[in-house]
């Protein structure tokens, strides 16, 4: 269709190469680009020594139209990116008064003294655009290296390393610049539908044929399996992009119905809080083996306090009895991991809190505690509401943290489907 | 001292370049190498098309002694790493009967039919060592490319992409091979002490001078600031390595005392569970603004059920009264975010569960809910025990998830210090 622009990301920092920190920039930046029709071709991480950074930048300059370099813009002696790249491109540095003013404001407004070394961040290469840092002191820098022999790079963007500085700077300042200076040759539309309740190949079997006309017409269709979720992603390019993506969404929603729970980046816990808030309903939790993981997810959503009353993490049998009113006979007769117990837990949490809905979970996370009848991974999930109580058995035989993730996903989804009358 | 070996990591996968998945291999592999005295010089991620993989591998072959390539060893059409690298090095592929047997066993033991396409994973390049995959079907592959013109690479290791396959294969099979074929020229010892309660520069001020003799003698000393933690890392090389690292640990423990909470990779929640278990004591939680995050962390530790009785996530005032016995007058007079309330929460949780210790947390996570007197980020933390109840005010003005992380760290650390009689 058209020649795609070449994009490379260079992450600098010795802490990356020593494995002291996780590089979240790669995924975040690649996703930002991909959702707007740009594809990153290569990502490189190197330590913050001169030869390593110079080597990576030199290679990229010769072949990529857009280069994003992260890290090394701060005030300390190992922040060398700015100086090294200016030198590579033969640019002198000068003090930029707008950056000086920004840094001074930053410290004044926080009533902190300004270390003198901080002002080194105001040194800017010639002919370089400054991106002010709303959440820190190091500015982003944008250069246009193309013109010299052997240089393909039209835009070189340097961004500060901390994610809470880099992310807003990229969204608010780099993306508009990208649209302006390196626009896509044709319109681009991308949408992701998030589904639960079926595996990747099942989802594909159900929908692929019905989307054939659209994919034959050039729309891209992709699947991504996650923990307890499958993403279905449509990408349209050209004048028909918007229409084909909308047609695809309508077709898939028609086939999968309530299995589609959200669009694009919404998490399942956000869906739940949004649904409950819109209905002015409330929820309580009775967690055993998930150990607070469901409460943690729900309370990550701003505004959760309007719908979430209480979570009772009843790890011991005594706690199940005391806080949820589970009967001693039930525990003795059926055990803590049983349909009878999970039902009493959900009903007990709902009664004790007066919530409209209560989720309960009891199971064996492992690595210990399994038996031949109830092996590690066995879990019961319950949902109590005015419509009655439902219970579901699952077998999630994974390591402990994956078990908690998968099980919390199953539990939130059981509630969601019950709220849709589809459980 | 000596020329370090050059190591490069190549991660393949189009899902990486589209930002659909997070690349955890980089940090994990870099850390594994660093802790054993090897430093990774470069990490590259490329999509799984032929030219991208060939380009990255060719560049690395010419300059790195050790190359680790991840991903692309599976049975599907986009798994091309094995074929591409064999072709680059001019090696023919043949079916390896031990891998065929392993794959057949894998499916038989799981009582699943074996898809015919799976056997493509048994195709192995000539003169290549096979690493059996204990958790999947794709074997790892080890080649020794050195010998041809322009090739510096002595060991090229291909590993399967899924972390739960890659990690044990690396630890159990690649590390011994590394020690055998690419040994370090001198002994190497590395140890990390994890501390809480002080910032990075404070820690440095306290200890750097006392370690001067050791660092002057060649021991490396590094700091890494994390959420509510500062790591202090000692690296010794040569015949004195073991002794200098041990001396350094003794000196730092002498200065920082109970601020040192763990060695190497132990998490604070693991320290807490270990301490409680060794004393045969128990714990309960009363969480408001952390919303179950502390319970979630504690229950990530295998064996937590021996010490953790219950966590009460009391988001609403009604829940604080009902489950923890916080008095209505206390809430009316002091508010939910107050010293009086946090004390009653901790004492209420301890009384209701009979636990030896109870932690309580109440605060304003934001983004909404702040007032001029109690702005977003305000938080009270309490610990109740037989020794009485202590309470501490903190101001953690961050985004919602960071607030929960930092606050849970502060809360666990307050308990830890109380257990040491040092709060």
C-alpha cells in the first residue's frame, strides 16, 4: 500500500542493563505508536556510557526517519544523552532562558531550594525545539538531523526517563508534533474489543468468517490472549478505515454479545465500577484464596468508593464464621473450598454490608494445601444478589500470583455477566 | 582489571513492537547475568519478520561473545528464529529424536492429542546442543558460531519466549553452561542489602565514608532507590571478593541496624511472613485507602495462611463501625482520616480476630476527596499489639496506584520495626 516510516526507540541507562529496573517505556511507547498507525521497527537498550549511546544513535540515524531516545537528560554526571547527541550532530549547546525560568518556578512552587547543578538541564543544542516538562525539570528535546550525508532521520526526540514525566510529554507534545511533521499517508483507525469467557481460537472460530469481507477488503484483524481475556483488534487504513472498523465492531458485538466487556484500554475492574455507578448499586467482597487481589483491583479505579462498601479477606475458617456468618457445620461437612461455603460467604458478605452484590472466592492457591480430591488450583466463585446466589467451580492450576490474577478475573467476570443477566 | 565479555540479548516478536505485551525478559535476564558478574551490553527487540531478525543477529555475531535470542521457536508460521539463524550460519536442520520423544511425552502425560505441526520444534541445526524444555515443547538451542570470518560470537543461545519456560531453562541449563564455557577471569561476589526508612542520599551519607577503605580497594558500591526502599549493592571481584563483601555487609548493618530488612531479592512482605512464622505469631489487617493492597501483598507469599488471619477492607464508614468497632463519635468528631480512627481500626481488627498484630490504614488516595486540612495523599497508619498501639501520619501525594504502593510499604515497615522494638 505505502512505504511505512521507520521508527526506532533507544532506551539508555545502566540500571536497565544491570536488570535493576523494568523497562516499561518499550511497551508504552510502542503501543502509543501502534494505536495511531505507526509501527516501531526496533528498540534498543544500552548503558549510559558514551560509546554505547553513540553507537546506538549513529546506527539509527542512518536508517530511521524517527528516533526516540529516553533517559540521560537529568542533572547528574551519568546523564550524558543530551551532550553526546549534540556532539554527534555537531551542535553547540546554549543556556535556554525559558528552561531556566521553568526550573526556577518548579523549585519555587514546591518551596524547595534549587541545587545549582540542576541548571545544566537548561543547556539546549542549537536549532532544537524544547518540550517543557510539566512533572519535572528536564525538558524534552526535538532535533531535525536530516540533511547531512548518510542521515535518514527527520526527527530525533529525546525524552526524560521517569515514566510520569515521559508519558504526559509524549501524549501532549510529541504526538501533535508527529501528526504535523510526519503525518500518515492515509487515514488510520484502530479499535480493540475486549472479551472474556472464551479462548483465543474459539473467538477466532466464531467471528473470522463473518469478518471475511472486511479483511478481504484490507482491514487487519488481530487477536491477543491475556489472562482471562482475549483482545480482538481491528485496524483500518484508507478512506474506508472508519466505516470498516465500525462495521467490524457491530458484527463482532452481534456474534459475541455480552462476552465483549470493554473497548480499547478499559480494564474489567473499571467496567464493573462504571456499571455499578451508573446503576447506583454497591458491592462487597468475601475473598479467601485471592487474598485481597479483587479488592485491590476495584480500589485502583478512581471513584470506587461510591460503589465499594467493604472487602472481607477471610483467610482463616474462624474469620469466615465471624465476619461472614459461614456455619461451622458447613465448613466441617463440606470444607472451606466447597460450593456450600462459597454460597454462604457471598450471602454473608451481602447481608453484613447491605451491598446489592457480593462476590465470594474460596480455593487452593498453592503451592501447598492440595489434596487428591481438591488439588492445587481448585476454586469456587460465588455471586449473591437480589436475583439469588450463583456459584461456579474453576480449576486454575498456575503459580500463586497467576492463580490470584486469573481467579480475580473469573470472579469479576461472573459478576459482570450476572449484572447483564447472562451468567 | 580485565576485558569484560560482550553480551547481547535479542528479543523477537511482533507483539513486542506493537506494544501488546511487556518485555520482562530484559530485566530478568540482565539481572541474572549481573548477579553472576556478567554484564549485558545491549538488548534489542525486533519484530518476527526475516530481515529484522537477520539484521539484529548479524550485527551481534560480529561483536558479542555471547548472544541470547528469545522467542520464535514455537510451531506456528511466525516462529522463524530457528530457521533464520541456522540459515545465517549455514547449518542444515535435522529431526532430533530426543526432542521428538520429549514432545510426544509432553502430550501423552497431559492426555492431549499431539498436533502434527508440533514436531517442527524437533528440527535442530547441525552441531547444536539441545536444552530440553521442562515446561513446554520448544527446546532451547545452543550453537558455537565462532570460527567463520568476522564472527566474534562463541555462544549463541536460543530460548523459548514464554517466561515460565525460559526462566527455569536459563537457571538450570544455561547458567551451568556459562560457568563452564565462558568462565569469569576472577572470582565475583555480589550482595544487596535492602533498607527502608531513609532516602537514597541519606543512606549514602551515612555509610559511604565507612566503606571508603573497601571501595578504594576495588569493591563496587551502588544504590538503587525504589518505592519506599533503597537497595545497597556491593560487588567484589578477585581473591578478596568474598571478604570485602562480607566486611561491607557487617559495616552497613552496624550503622543502619534495623533499617536493613532483607538480603538480595526478599520482598518486605516475605520478611514479615518469615518473621511472624518464626515467632508463631499472627496478623490481621484493617485497610481503608490501600483497598486490599496490603492483604494482596502478604498473600502473595507462600505459607501466608499460617500467619495471616483476616484483612478487613473497610472502605465505608459503616464497615469501619460494623467490622472494626470504630465508634460513630470518633468518626463524627475526628473524621475517617485521623489518628483516633486509625487507632480504633487497628485495635478493633486485633480484638475481632485475636491476632498478635494488626495494621490499620486510612487516608485519601485521590484523585478526589481532598480538603485544605486533609489534602490528597494524607494517610494515617497504625499498628496494634500486646505492646500497645502506635500511629504515624504520612503524606504520600502520588497517583492512586503509587499511593497504594508507597502506603502499603510504609505500613508493612511500621509493623516490621514494631516487631523489632524499633518503631
